C-alpha cells in the first residue's frame, strides 16, 4: 500500500496489495472473496479501495 495512505481507527495488522484495477465510471463494482482454487479456508477482514490518481470533482 502507498506510504501516502493513512489508515486511522484500524487495529494493527498488515495490508496486502491485490493489484490495481480500473473500475467503470457510473457502474457498481464489488469485491468477491472466495476460496476457489485454495486448499482450505481463507479469511479477509477488510478491503480498502484507494484511487490510483486524484479524482477530478466537477
């Protein structure tokens, strides 16, 4: 995760980057957590979406 991002109010832990994705403007987006392809259980307790570039507000 970028050093510019400050996550406040969170417990200690580690954020793992899952890559950068372009989300379509004006459409709903979601994150699906699945154990497909895994050999056992997986867990995620949070997802943080961070704009890669500043968004122009009109």
